[in-house]
C-alpha cells in the first residue's frame, strides 16, 4: 500500500520538477501532460486508503474532476461504473465449503433427474464468476446451473453446457468449473438459491460442510433449502466451491422485464419445462411476461416522458380476471364483446407501472419504488385490486418525507385515503418556512394545471389545490415582505383574504383571519440534509429550464439559487456516501469546497468549512430510557480498573444519534470520559467524543448524570448492530437495573444486547447509559 502512495508522490514531484525545468507552470493539467496517460493510468489509486488519496493526490489536480469524483464514490461504496485504474489486488478467490471429500460411490448419482440445490448469502457485495462442481476421473457432465434471488425466485444468471472433469489443482478430488457468461453482482446479506441440474456419471461428493466459510474477508453462509432435490445440502453433496471477487458494484442495472423473458423463452424451448417447476406459483410466475400460451397483448407507452415509444407486455386472458373484477368484465362479463381484441392499447399508464401490476397478478410479488408507486397505486385502484393498493399506501406511509409530501398529498385526497392524508398534514409538520411551503404548493398547482391543459391562473390553481390545502397554509407566519413578493401576485387568495392580510400587517384588522396563526406544534418531519439538497437542486433545474438556461452547476448556483441558499445547506451533516452520490456530480459546489468536503470526510481538513455543521435547532431531541429502576452510588459501580462500559444495540429505522446520557453522582462530581460508537461487525468507529463532564441531577428522574453529546450527529442505519463503549474515570456513580431489551420512543425501537463478562459489567439488565439521545 505504501508503495502505491510513494509512486504517486514520486510521479508528482518529478512532473513538478520537469515542468519547472521546461519553464512551464506546473498545474495539474500540465503535470499530467508531462507524465503521459500511460503513467497516470498505471498508478493504482484504488489501492490507497481514502486518507492517503486525499492527503497526497487530491490537491495535485492531476486527476480530472470525473476521475476524482469516481474515486470518492469508490471510497463511499456507491460507484456504478468501472474505475479507469488498475486494481490488481482484486483477484479471483475460491471459497471451499467442505472439510472432507468422498470418492465416487452409489450415494451421489444423477439418475433421478433432480437438481442439486443449496441456499447461501454473503457478508459483503461480491461479483460471482461461477461455481465449481464435483466430477469424476474422466467423467463428462451436462449441466444447467442457475443463481436465483431466493425471495422472488428471479433468475440472476444461468449457464448450461457440457464439461470434462479434471483433478483439482489444490485438492484430491475431481471436478469442473461452471463459469457464467458474465459475472453476477450479489448484494450483502441477501439470500440466494444455487441450483444445478446434472446429467453424468457418479461423482465425488463433499461431507462435513460448514455453515459459514470465509475467504478474503467475505463470509459465505450456507443453508439447506428444504426443497425436493438430489440431496445436496449445507452438510454434504455437490457444489463444492464459489468463485467470486470482492466488488463495489452493489447495484446491477436491469432492463425491466427483459431478464425474465430471456430465461423464460429459453426454458420454454425445452421439452417438459413444466416438470422443472414443482410449484403452482412457480409455473404461474414462469408464464408472466412470456409469449408462451399468451392470447392477449397490452401496448403501453414506455414512460410519461416517452409517450410515442411503446412496449408490449404479453398476457393471458384467463390469468388476469382471477385477480381483477375489471379484467373479468372485460374478457368474460356480460358487457364483454363476442371476441375481445388480441391487442389492447392503454394510454393512461406506463410500461413500468403495468409491468409491476401484472407481476403481482402472476406471482404475488411486488417491488415498489419512488418512481413507480404512484402509477401502481392508480392502476391498483382502477382495476380494483385492494391488496396491492394497500401495499402502495403502506409504502407511501413508510417513505413520507418533506421532499415528496406535497406530491403524495393530492393522490391521498384523490383516492380518499384519509389516514395517508392525515399523515401528510397532521401527524408530522413540514420543517420549512411557511413561505417555502407556499412556493412548493404553487409550483405543484402550476405544473398540474399545465398537465391538464388548463390556464394556471389564481382561481384555477385554487380549484386544483382545494380549500383544505389553501386554508392549511399559515399565511400569518409569513413576513409582510414574503407575502407581498411571493403570495400576492399568484392571486390564489381572494380579494377579501388579501385585504384582510394587509390589514393584519398594519394592525388594523378587526375580524379574525381565516388562516391558522400558531406555529406548527406537532413533531417536525425529520428532513435529512441530503433530501433538502435534492429538493433545492430539482427546483434549480426546473427554474433553469423555465428561463431557458443551461442548468449546469455554476448556473444553478450563481444565477438561480444564490450564495445564501447554497451556504445554508449543511453539507457536513450528510454522510460521505450521500455527498458522493447526490452532491458531487451536480457541480454546485466549487472545486475548493468539494475538496474541503472530501478532506473533512477523510479527517485531514486543516481549515474551517464554509458550511454550518451543527444540527438544526428546530429538530426535536428525543430520549429513550432503558432502565426501570435506579440505584444510588455504591462500591459495585466504580471506574478504577480502567475497563470500559459496553452495550450493543440496533435501531429499527434510520436515526441521527446526538449523544448518550451517562450516570454520575451528586455534588457536582466530574468524570473524564471517552465515548465511542462502533459498527459491531467491523469494529469501525463511526463517532467518538472525549472530555470532562460535570454530573447534575436529571430533570425528570431521581438519579444524577451527564450528557455526552457528539461534535456532530451520527447517522445510524436501520437493523445494523452497533457497539456503544465508554471509558470512564471518576467516582462511583448511580447505576440502572431492571433494564429492558427493547425500548421505544417516537416510533424508534432500540434493541439492546450484551456479552457476558464484557469488561466493566454494563449489560442489558444493569449498569451505565441510562438514555440515548437522538432525532
């Protein structure tokens, strides 16, 4: 690793000296020209740590803006395209799952025509190249190998062919490698099903299989399927080795539906394909989006933006009516025509929405996202599929944010979903100034009017919005300047309402305003800084298009947003992954600001950032207490042995952890504390805070304690295991007892665990850390 950093450093120094010798200003572009592309591309930047890259390479400017951005995304695990630099250490690895190997015997033959199957998961994203199979001396095998997503039974990759068995180079058995036509990217902690249908002589087999095996930091966990198969399981059988390479490509781009059809059509060409699908669900899912047996086709626009481009989804007149009364009426009802058309054109939906609807009909599986949920919800209501409509509503409830609440609200009202509408307006209030809320509402009404082909004047926009939305905006919370510059000219308010507002500002209003004046008292919607930036960027793009300006980074910043808005976004509150994925490519920040942010994430920044770093004060803080009882200081809870107090925990949804309350003692006692939160699996420290703290009586309880607040909130992900660890020096303290394994506050559940005799005896049941502080 050091050699890679030195080679970059040496190349930079030589290019600088050579530039000076030639009388050339040694900037990044010049040094790159002096070095030549071959030398630059020959440096293995991915083998450097992020800190090394930022400290040594970044400021040289030898790499282009895109190359630097790709490296940052590489370190943030969000890179979706290959790096242009060599990564030789990424070699293909093999992981062997059996401790013992058995010579061919009658116990492992392939005469029954059943596949060998085993399920597995990996601890990190990998690229799987293939699977080694057991064979026999001189044996030839015809094999069809598949890797499927276990939850959906969707085939990720398939390879068929005839293979000659050879002696393994490193073991005493015979076998052969089935390598896929192209590597398949597997995600971490997701279950996959590996199946192979073999035809050939009796083979070697494995025994004493391990549940978990590890190679190059990647852990494979194997489980048996419980399905009818040729006997392969976690403990024994075929499928000896997995061939993979650790990868950063955790997301695989898919052309919706194509992979289903490629595999289905290929399989349909085989004789007796039905015998290879043992369940009714599997056979029904198999004919989804398949020309096989299809007697009707649906022609739909590719998307709302590409209405002229259409795609065809093959379907079956018998299958659709089983799930939808509307399709039943269309094909078999009294109003159905004698002969329904074989090709039906639908103009009110797009390809992805109808594809998701039909997939639900055929397989009971549904994958919802922000891009398709509205369309699917519309189709589910149109075709009278309440179970799917409920899934859509549930998805919207779970993913309600400030960035999408205004687009979800009209749909909730249109479908008369009072619970979802209530969540939009009442359960959580928008954490934005009232004038910004009005701007967003006005922009949406304008767009909706354009979509409907209606002139978007004030009266029309008010009709589109509805009285409830208009009356829900708290105009009295705006300043007179905001009202005059933003609201007045929209003409959404009536003459009487506008007149009353003017009188209100002049303190001469004698009648009550029809708008609420109180501040929004409900819990604020927890808007992540990255979501705020996305909304700002989207608005800048639209505004640029309206002004017919090329919406590049500089234009969006200088001519549309302005410095005040950009500097108000708290970029340091974003995670590195969020910054690399969302902010970097917009180029709204200058190269220096971007460089400072990269150095900030790498802990090598030496100058202050131009952006605020503190958590927004309007965000409420919540405390979750984990003990039922508290005991006064006693000799059993002391800190003179130099051992840390530790407890493990997870949360059921993403939160920002602000800090942790510690027990103390009366009399203004002081404690020197070093507190860390680590990822349990890797022991990586996500945040650390050290200092001296004074103990005070807790405002709401009988005990004494102090809050250890982190310098900046730390984002914790849902269902990850974290370790809270504090090394404390000071007098004996209060302590808790009768601790609960699960505690909940504000809809967030903390699940706690501990390891017996782990250091200073803090556990789930007793000890330190009376409360977690979060928002």
